[in-house]
């Protein structure tokens, strides 16, 4: 396989924009990615676009806005891992030699989606949801189990405090406000012990990355960001599992990504990951082998995952503060890692970052797996 590089990244503003179409959000991100690398739009040969809700030739609608047409465009849906799936799709096309230049896009308009409008009564379509097994409900159960194993609600709140602090350093974040542990705990109770400020917000937004072969990359930059590995896997759909805090598919994909990249978890300088709920981030530390099993709480408490720590996690603000337009997040995490590897992350910059990891999970509540799909990309300068 050929070596693949990322040469262009772009993101729309994240927030609540019910007046904007998904195509306009996507076009904003694509234009930013094109400007970032200076490539001609007509040089793009293939596109993958992810969208979870109201998806109908979304990629075609976005690229029409920027004058890209008559190319192969593939639209994908893979829950929150849709963007990670789109990125991997373009990576494979280029690594296999089918195309030289491609673009991966992710977009979501959550404020205009069916779940925002509640167009269909949940009891007619979602038995688990009707009975209370929603995403907050599931992660609340997980949080209770974590607390039995030594975590505290203050630990969960600290994740939110950390990521909201980071979001204040990110001009594109949906929320730029500092919170204390006490304020997080005092916010509205969603599902005990999960409070409002431990939950990611509903977000509209888009992200895009332009990938190419290394030969093409060297025509645009002397310092291309290499894609060392791109791994994706789905979980086995068992309804229950022995430990609801475990994510077998997350661990499996992490091992696949490290092996493909030829790196060790100790080599990673920063991580962007799925933190839809504050307590979840602590579990993902262990999935990614940033610490030993059972030591996620200690890693958080040590300050290692804060900006300036040994392994900063979600320096962008993460889903909790930057926002979570579902299918965009798996592309956006790559954009953030690329910025740090280039030294362009401003006040949240990871010093001398050489290797970064972008992770995203997605899936159904009802299978009780923490992500029916997991995608990981490891990049290096």
C-alpha cells in the first residue's frame, strides 16, 4: 500500500444554526480545507461524506456548492463513527492506488434532525428509549458501576471542567465558558449521577480533510502529516456483557491501529476521543492503553490528560465543549490532531507533538456495547 498524507483540514463553526442547511455547513468546511492546502478543487478525485440524519446524497449537495462534480462520491452512515468511516474510506482509496487525491467530510444539523423535533413518538420506534434506556441512562448506569470501582462524581465533573477549559482556548468551540467542579455537579440532573454539564450538547457543524498520496503531498508542503494507520471495526451485537464498563471493540481497534502504525501507546503525544459523557472519557483512557486497566481514574487525577500534561486528551474541548455534530466529529478529531502536529493549535498547542491519535465511537444504546463501531487514526509529522 502507498503512504497517505493529510494536506488540508477545515471545520465550520460549531453551534446551533437551524437556519443553515447541511450543505452550507459542509461547504464551509470544504472551502476551509481547500484554502488550507491550496489545492485546486478540480484535483479532488473521490469523496466520502458522512451524515446520520436526513442523509440523501449529502456529499453531492456539499460539493456542488464548491464546484466539485463528476467524481465518485460515497455517502456513509455509521452513527457517531460516520466521520471516522469516511476518513478511512478515502484513506483506503488512496493507499490502494485507485486515486491520488480525495476528501473526507462529515456533517450534521442536529437542530433540524428528526430527533430534535421528535417527529415520531419514541414508544413506536424505540422500546429501550421508551423504557428509559437512553444514551444518558446507559452512561448513568456505567457511571454507577465506575463509582463502585473507586470513581467519584467529582472525578466525572473534573473531566467536564478540563474539557470546558480547553474549549475556551478554541475559537471554533460551541461553548467557551469555564466551570468549577461544584458548578458541574450543581447543574440540572439528567440521569443520576449524570448532570447537564457532563453531557455533550446538540450541535450543528461540519469538518473536512483532504488526503493524498505522498508524492502529491510533497508538491504542496515540505512537512506532510502522515497517516500511520486507519482502523475500523464493529462490535458483536450481544445484548449484555460481563462488564458494562468494558469496550472490547474499542480495545480491539486500538491494538489494530497501534500494530499498523508500528507505535506504542507511550509514543502518542495527544489524543482526541469520544467524550459524549464525562465519565466515558475515563473509560476510553483504558481502551486506548494510555494507562493500565483500572487506572483511568488515577491518570485523570494526576493531571496527565490536561493541556500541559504527559498525554493531553481532548485539547480541542472535546464533544463536551467543542460540540458533537455526530457524523462530523470523526473527521473533526483528525483536524485537531493535524493542527497540533503542525504546531498550529494556538494556546492549546501540545509542545513538540510528533504523533497523535484520533478516536471515535458510534452505535446503538440497545446493544449495551460502548460503541457498536470504533474507528482510530494515528497520524505523525
